[in-house]
């Protein structure tokens, strides 16, 4: 995450073609969040780019040419690329916290978590970082986000239109707290809950989105969630993913609830 210190041994950096080359060697064809750099290429062009990627990896010592003429991948590179390329469970995460921001993927195999995020001046470089166990990663994340530990009150969950809420959230920076609360109350018929959510939106210290993806042997299946937190309260948002559905639930949550949700998502 943003505050995790990463040594040179913990992080490796690959461009998109190097990433695809190594993933291809390991038999992966489902890199999440990495656009196929060879899409639209002719076979001859792919062969040339493949050779160029191999040469670059050899120069970085991310690929080793053995005395036998065979290629091998160093353990620290192999472990990161293998988890990123072969994981059947991943979580895309995007958040902002007090002026800082993060966007990337967490890939999970067993209890090992590898973070993949774009780096550099363009969108073609990726940093692969070993974060440790699922438990330690989830703990670091909730600490990074400074989610509230305050006990929950008696406010029930709110149900409203996803599209309407998106519009309210987008305009919340310029709208007054009372105006936000009024709009929410009209949608939910819950004045108390709407006022609490409006206060959180106006005074937020962190907010973000998550998408859990699970590989079912044929395709990725996903579910979404989002969160908003101020210094005294956190709201967990769940929403529809289907284009013909338009619903969202907003429920008060503590840091512990958020932590347990992440643990359940990543350890199933």
C-alpha cells in the first residue's frame, strides 16, 4: 500500500511486454489490469517483440540463460509473476486518503499477496511488490485508510439508486451538508441516516472502491464495494454490477467490519 516500505528485493519493475513474456512462460493468459501489448500485431511482429522482451529481461537479470542454453527465472521474479499471473482471486483497489491516492491490484495465491500497480511516467511500467500474508496486508490497508474505530450507533442501512448516489457524491464537494442530506432523505425516506451519511461525505478523510474478482476456470466473476470515512464514522457501500440494475446499499461500518470483509474476500 502507500505506506508499505518496499526494498529493492521486495519490488520488481516490468514493462507490459516483459510482464506478458514472463507470464506466458508460466502459462498465464489472464493478467488482470494489464492490457495485451501484442493485440493487433502480426505473428512476425510478435516474434520480434518477444525476442526484444527476452533480451531486456536478460539484461535486468530477471531472466537467466543457463549453461545448458535453457532459460530460468530467478526465485524473487518467479514468485511475483506466478502469483500475479496464476492467481484465481484478486482485488482491484482505488482510494484517496488526505491528498494521497493509490490504484492497483492485490493478487492472492494461498496466503501470499502480490501488489501490482502502474509506475513511471506512462502506463506501460508495472511494479510488483510482495506484501506478505493476507492478514498482514488487510491490517496494513485499514491502517493506511485510518478508518474509524468508533462503535456503531443505531443507524440502519440505506437503500437507494446507484446512479442517484453517484451524482450526489460527485457534487458533494461543492454542495452544502444540508443539501446533500435532503437529497439522500428523498431517496431513502430516512432523515437521520441521510444526515449521518451527508456529514461523512462532507468531512471525509478517505474514500475508495474495491472490486473482488474470482476466476471460475472460464472467466472472472466480480463484486463491487466502496467506502467513505471521516474521523468518527465509516460507511460501506455495496452496489449492483449489472447494467440493468440500479441499486446501492450504504451501511455504517467499523474498521473491524472492513477488515473482516477484506479477510473474507481474500481468504475464501
